[in-house]
C-alpha cells in the first residue's frame, strides 16, 4: 500500500499502472534468474505496453509476466510459468486495491483505466 500511495498520480498512464503494480511488496521474493533472461527478452518484445526498466530488475520481470498472461503468450520455462501463476493470482486483488485507492481519491479518469485492467 505504501508503494501505491507514494507512486499513484492522477495523471498515471497504463505504463505507470503496470510499473506501479510490478513494484508491489507482494513480489519482493521474485528474482531474475540467468536462464530466464533470453525468454524474458523475447516476451518483452511482444508485450503491448512498453517496459521502462531493465529486464534484469525483478519489477520488469513481474511486468513482462503480467502482460504475457493478459496477452495469453506461451511460456517455455517452468520457472517462469510458476512465477506467472503467482503474479496472475495476485493481479486481481492488487488491481482492486489500486482501484479502491484512486476511487477514494476521486480520480474518475484513472479509476476508469484501473477498472479496465481489473476486468480486462
């Protein structure tokens, strides 16, 4: 919640929302393994929303895997698949929390963007 309160701005874009989501404390134990880097690079090229961070950063991995899940991209690595399951299971709850925050702040435009991410 601290991350959301600090980083959420009324003018946030989808790029910002994915970035903020990927920085959630929920994902602090996700790390980028050496054997995953090639596949993450390939997936990052296919994601619809650009990723600003280096793919060596855990938040970039979370961002790529969330977008890969939403885009229904196929994964090759088992380690990436297990991380994607964890991320996808957390996504609904975390985006709902972000939605509640922006709704409480009365940011209508951003509420609509976040709601679109909650329900695809």
